[in-house]
C-alpha cells in the first residue's frame, strides 16, 4: 500500500516507517521536525535498503497536504504527528489544542477530498485517567491534562467522521508506555532537553549525561512502593500498527485497540533491569510523588490479540538492552 505517515521522523514514527518499508509498503513521511531530526529517516533508509519519501511540513498546512496527497495518492494514513509532553500541555494548552486538533482536521479534510478512507491514529493510555487496571478498551475515559484531552477529542472527531462516512476505516491505538529501540542501535528515542519519561532519563544516567535519577515516590500502594506501568517495546508497537493497517484494509468503521503487554513493571524493577543491561549501578534518589501520577496502569491487551492477531513478544530486559545500545552508541542522539 501507499502509506502516508505524519510524524514519521519521530520516535515511534521512525520505527514504524522502517517496519512499513520492510513489509514492502511505499511510504511518504510528513513531519515538520519540531521534535525530531531528518537524520532518523536517513538511518531508516539505510536499515531498510530504500528510503521513505519525505516532505518537511506542518500537517496543519492544507496547501502542502493537498499537493502531497495529489502527488502520492495515499491509500492509508498513519497519524503520529502531535505534541506529547503532559507538563508542557498544562503550561501551553492553546498550542496543544491548535497543533493536535488542527493537524487532525486538516488531515481528515484532505483525506476526504482525495477519497482516502483508512487512518490509524496514535492515541494513549492517558485517556484512561486514574482507571483501575487491567484497562480494557471499554474502561471509562477521562483525561487529566490538555494533552490527554486532545487525544480524547481526536478520538471523538474520528468516531463522528466514521458515522458520517460509512466507508471510513479508523484504527485508534492506545499505546501504554513505549520504550526501547531498534536492535541495530541506529534509531531510538531522542528527547529534546530534560527527558520527561522514566526510561529516557535512566538511559542518560546510564551513559553519564545526567548524574542521578529522581524516583517520584516510593510510598505507593504497590509491592515495592514505586509506580507500576505497562512498558512496551517500540518494535512491538510498530508491528501493532502494521496489524491495525491490515485490519482496517477491509473493515470500515471505528475500532479501538490497546497496545500494551498486560504486564506491570515498577520503577525499581526498571532500574534493576537497566543495571543488568548497562552493567553498572544507576544512581538515584527518592523524591516525593509527581503531581498527576497514578500508582498502577497496565493494559488488558486481549482485544488486539483477538481481532488483530497481534501481541507483544519482547520483555523488559530486551527493552532495556536495546535502549542502552541506542543511548551508548548515540549519547547525544541524532545531533552528535
Ligand atoms: P515524537 O515527538 O518523537 O514524534 C512526533 C513527530 O511529529 C515529531 O517528529 C514531530 O516533529 C512531529 N510533529 C509534531 N507536530 C507536527 C505537526 N503539526 N506537523 C508535522 N509534524 C509534527 O513522539 P512519539 O513518541 O514518536 O509519539 C508519536 C505519537 O504517539 C504522538 O501522537 C504521541 O502523542 C503518541 N503517543 C506517544 C507515547 C509515548 O510515550 N512516546 C505514548 C502514547 C501516545
Ligand atoms: C513512568 C513511571 C513516574 C520519570 C507518560 C504520559 C503518558 C504517555 C506515556 C504519551 C511513573 C516514574 C518518571 C522520572 C520517575 N505519553 N518516573 N522518575 O507518566 O506513565 O506516562 O508517558 O501519551 O501520557 O503521561 O510515564 O515514563 O513519565 O513515568 O520515577 O524521572 O516512572 O512517576 O511512575 P507515564 P513516565
């Protein structure tokens, strides 16, 4: 298929673009590089043995999107492009609503004009708010910050659009906590500034870029007192996109799937796994809880297994080994 990938230069987008190329699809990436580097796509081309086409543009720019659709004639879209930092979204809500909602509306309008009826969207487990795990797709939703609200609003926009157009096929993927990197160590997560997320931070401590990790709370009602999450290898996540694409090829309508492992891992367990991966201790200090964090979150991933035939296959040790390989080969990310 000809697949247009928005945000394809980013962390999850670059791994998925590689998987699409490896599976024989033709790929065109639209990315404005606000949170990524074109170098990621050059490395994807090296790994795949052929490139994705690349348009450097904001998805909100409808003239560029119009020309790109007219030229590439995509049969499906995977929509990764979006701003994703929870704390930043509280400080800059209007930027988040403008970037995330406007880009989705422009994309859907352009798809409609060109008769493109398949879209896979990057949603997030953040839409479950403080729900009790295991979280299945019919668990109550409720976001606690502007970023999460953009995901919920986009899900509703997609659901409404699919009611209005019975040919539209929508796959909403609610990712849990994506970590890890391609086993080559050539592509991976390259956060700008101080990492917000646990594993990118641990990776920078492991390679000496930062002195110590802050553990946000060890007094949760969990076996070791630290927060529990469902970490999923980014390559398993990429495979989930291909499975969803396959499914919506001949299933119109609105579909939602969790992409997680169904297993919870604590912060202390992540530190131990990372120490095994890098071969030395990870210095840390325990601080108070971070505002807005829940004690435990993990998926019920059975719907994706049942309907897509997809399940995560990689464990925490492999995730940490692959993360460390990427981080130690590229201590400054793609800019080094
Ligand atoms: P990322 O920042 O690495 O990738 C997003 C890409 O989109 C970047 O390359 C950025 O330059 C680009 N972009 C952003 N807004 C754009 C716009 N309007 N037009 C064109 N390009 C734009 O993030 P990621 O971790 O790869 O996340 C991809 C998607 O998955 C996002 O929608 C994110 O909200 C969602 N998601 C991520 C996580 C996670 O923990 N990484 C979890 C759940 C959901
Ligand atoms: C994991 C655990 C922290 C950093 C976030 C978003 C969510 C989704 C994924 C996009 C928690 C603890 C963290 C640190 C720590 N993104 N921690 N020290 O909060 O589950 O989810 O990313 O959709 O929307 O909210 O992930 O990696 O930030 O935290 O102790 O320096 O690690 O308290 O228990 P989270 P995380």
